[in-house]
C-alpha cells in the first residue's frame, strides 16, 4: 500500500492519501490505527519511537478522487482492511482522515559554548548515541533544530567533530531529511540496514548550530476578523501554507511580540489574545515561548508538536483599544477625523495631514486600498475634544493607525481639524428585499467609482433572520484588472465573496451585508445588479429534471444558516434507502422517477412526478421512531408528453442517423422543475436484427428502409407514435414536392 500525507506543515503531518491517492474515511479510525499509519511512514529504527494522532473531519482540508474505508472490526494492519466506496452521505471528503506523526526520540546538543550549538546526540534504548557525519547536510541540521524548538530555524551543519570528540558510540547513518521536515525522528534514512551496525571514527561526529529567522507581516497575519488589526494569528510556513497556533498552551508574553512582528507600536496600549475556533486551516505550532523582548516571533522558541492541542486557535487584537470615527459627515465613511487614544477622543491636526495618513484612517474603518479625499481647515466643522493629535506619521503601508508613528503633542487648534472622505458614494438600506444597480442600469457606465452599500434589514435585528444575496448581473465590456465587488457580513464581518474577474458564485447568505464596489479605470464600462431577500428553505434546494431521472441538490451551507444543528444524514425521501452523496458542501439526490416512492400524475400534455424531502425532529442520524418533522419540502418535475424529433435520409448519400431533437434538462432554483423526453430517430437497412449499418454509401431505388424511434425514459406508461414520413427530392425541398408515406400518425 502506497501512502502519503498532504496539505500539512510537513511530510509527517497531513491528509492521508493512499494507493492512487484517494483519501481515507474517518469511520472506524482510531489513534492506534493512526500510529500504524505513522509507523509505515517512519524509517527504521525510528518506527519504535513513532506515535500518531488522528485528525478527523478533513482537518487538513478536503481531498479529491476515490474514497477508501476501513471494514468493520479493523484494529491493525490497515492495508488488509481497506475497501473502496462510492462517495456517500456519511463517508465523503468532509470526513477525510488526517494524521499527525510524532517522534518520541529525545535529541540534545552537547559540547557547544551555547545551548543552540553542539554535537548531535540522540537517546536510544537509554543510551546517548552520536551520529556519523557522512552526508550530513543543512536539511538534516534544520530538522534537528526544529525538533529542539527553533521553529524558524536558520541552521548550520558541521562535520569532523567541530564541537569536539565525544566518548559516545557513533552510529553510521545517512539521513535524508527534506526541507519541510519538522522532526529529525521522522526523516527518511538511506541504507537503513547499516544503521546501528557500522560505526565511524570519533573525529567524524555531526554537529549543528541553530539560529532563528526573522518573521514579518508577509509571513505573519491576523485573519478572519474585523480587520488586519484583529483576528486569527496565522503563520506562513512555505509557499501559501497558512496555519494557526494552538490556544491551549498560549502565553500572553507573546502578544506584544506578535503585534511588533506585523508593525504595531504599543503607544502605551496593551494588545490582547483570545480563543477562536479553528477555520479552514490546520494548527502548525503547539506553543510559542517568548519573553516579550523579542523584535518578532521568529526569535521565539516554538514547537510543532500539536499532538495534545485542541481545535482552538490563538486570536490577537493589536489595536490596543485605539479607535477611529468620522464625525459630522453624511455617512460613516466621511467626516472629521477623531481618534480614541489614551482613554479619550481627540481630533487630528491638518498641518501634516496627507494621503498616507488618510489611507490608514480609512483602512482602520474597514475600507482598505482606497484613494481618499483629504480635507483640511475643519471642513466638517470644528471638534470639541480636549486635545488635538499633531501628526499620524504614516508611511503608506499601514493597515491601521496603530502601526503609524503617532505624535500627540502640538499646538494645533480645532480650526485645523482634519477631515476625510473614504469613498465616492454610500447607501444604507433596511428593507427585507430589494436590489442595488449601477448608475443608469441597464446601460453601462464609465465613471471611476468606489461605492459602499450596507444592507441591514430592520427585521433581522429583532428576529435574527438570514438573507440571501445574489449578483444577478455583472458585465464588464473591457477586461482590465481595475474593478472588484467585495461582500462581507457587515462592515467588520466575515468575508463572503470577492469578485474580480470571473462570474461570481450564485449567492451568499448572511444576517446583513457590506458591499463595496471599486472601479479605478474610466476607460472601461461596467454595469451590475445585486438583489437580496429573506432566506427560505426552498433557496437551499435546486432541482434538475432529466428524461429518466431527477437530481436534487441540497446546499448545506444555506440550510445550516436556517438550522445550524442540521444533520445531513437525516434528510431523506419517504423511501429511506434513497440516500444522497456529498459534493463539496452539497448533498446530491440522483434517482430515477420510477423509484424512491415517487408518485406519477398524468396530465393532458405532461406527466408530473412528485416526491417529498423530509427532516425529522430528531438528534440521531438513524432515528427509530419519528413523532414529527422539522420541515418537509414537496419536490416535483413536470415532463412534457409532446416532443418531436426529425431526421433526413437521402438514398444517394451516406446513410445518416443524425437526429435533431428537443428536450433535455431543465433546472430551476426552487422546488419544482420541468423538462422533455429525449427522442432519437435512426435508420436501418436490415429489419432483423436491428443493427445499424453505415458501410455502403447509398441505397438502390426500391430498397427497404427501417426507422427506429426510441426514448430513454424508464416510465413504462409512455407511448409514442410516428407522426409523419414523407419523401422529396432533397431535404431542403419545399412542401409542394413532398409525397406523404405516413401522415398524422
């Protein structure tokens, strides 16, 4: 069995992928079986020091491709327990298994002047063993240093007993550590059959020096919060590999170091940390030991052992309580600048007021990358605060004024109060439904615009109602990288969608919406239309009506906005054997019309197929008795009985079996759909067996031609008839040249 771990911080942690790189379902997995998997990855003799922790429910992200499952009763030897399955409602990529492999091998450095350097020694069977320096490389030294807590290591490898000779037994081995190995005990080993049996001279002992690498705001960020000043603490290990830090072992001494890393100044204010739920990122570090004096968290000791971590992230607020508001304007994004600093509100002097400062002010209000209008001389009226801040001292890169070099002292008067306009236009609506359109819609407009729309229905405040928002129309006449639509759940809420180039997703769901439309180029013409309404159960279901079966898609993201405790396995038809399968966040029910207890109703020109999706009021996926249902939704597909197909045949041409027909798949966003039967016409030369023959280029006059008409319906109640058959010189000849063979059936 081939195995690899993907999407984790190292080759020894990640999503389990096996055989043809399918994933493994969580069902039946245990920590003991995770340990078995890790021992399959570890190199001998490290296997005896290896344990594994099971990471459930796509902890390292969802995989793709086939899914494997353990047969019931599997306690060891996973390779013999595997069976492939089709994606099922209770075993899908939401249930992909991950493992974290931990080496219990104890490592130390000896013989150095400092604790970050020395000979590499490891404890094996209660004896300290040195390592021969054959093929000893930076990769191996780096893995040793990471094992010792130098998580951002800048390691140096030494050979020839650089740190002196020891009296230890030296074992010959050729470690093959890789760039992202986080534990020396999980590295590959070349020629492992020699390990422990061949030795080297005491003058050939391996050593290392472990240094630290600086981190900055490019590799450390606060994400998933109201702004870049507050959110989940995330570190980038390599490429785009973002991950969090475990809350369980967090020490507040690291708070200020984190904020210094991303450019915040203390300004006499204190940063704070808080617990936050894990998002769609793994936890990379279990602990970060800082004294508080470090310039950035790269100088702190950190450990990759997340074995004992929960699923909670560390969150940090670097604002230090500093707040910004704009007063006396027509909307929240224009007005006189006032800053809460040192426990009181203060205005800002306009003597050094510039575009860098104004960008930081607007970004602090949740409007990043704007081009504000700088206004002076108390444009929005004079303030009445006891103090006026002299200068913000921003340099242009700041996301929050807490990163600026604020100077409080000065001799400014309120006649010099600074003002700003962050955006070109603003609109707030409180209706239950409606639409927002571009200027002169549906015509295109070319103005440069930066507009904000806030949708905050009054009913939501009292009833906690969810709403569904759709970008119904987004047209761009000339493709340029100069416009976007950003949607968040409120001004400081979670990001829901950010559209730049491509068609947006169908819809987003939230309690309220903050929409920002930006367009920087006046040479390009755009238009847009955005609608919203109260969310209903039917919005979570789409139906596609085929000629023989229907497909129903239940969007669980939307459904859980209405019912957060929804259990997917409890959604079913009256025939409980008709189950669904997972596709991303959607459950797909794909079944024939003749099954699942579907009812058939004949109409004059159509056939109506009806069924019902149900959700019982029960907390178990397999309820024994059901008293009542939380909801039921009637679903139906209506297929037209009247359909037609035509085909042409000319005896002096190659036999044609191409048929043009009407019908196919109808798809609507509600609980009903419509479609038509797929009708096919084919010509044959032989009556029995009805085998189609296209070998000869033509027919003799007077030869028999056989016509086969069929539909792909599974409903035996359908009837068909051949309506008409005519002969004429050419397929394009007018009706006056037709000779009917069959007319009106």
